[in-house]
């Protein structure tokens, strides 16, 4: 949440990988859509993409370098 307050891509939905309900929140998403996943620097977003792929998501893009590279 602190990182989101420091900057986020307009329209992005914040789902914290450390949230105990992370898997449930991800499971509620439409698996047919494409998701661009990012964090501040790119590490956790890679973990999130792996978790999402394990749950059956196929259209995932991890924004290399995270928000710091895209702002």
C-alpha cells in the first residue's frame, strides 16, 4: 500500500501479494483477460505472475523493472 501511495499506473488494481487473501482475490479475476503485473521494482510482480500462471492465467505480462522503470 505504501508503494501505491508513492505512485501507480492510472486505472491499476492493487492486489498485494502479501495479503492473506491474495489467492482468493486473484481467483476472482477473469482468466481470459490480459494482465500487466507490476510492483515498484519488478521482483514481487514476477512472483505474482508465477502464482497467477499456476492458477491458470495465460495472458500475463510482468512489467520489467517495475513502476520505477515505467513512470
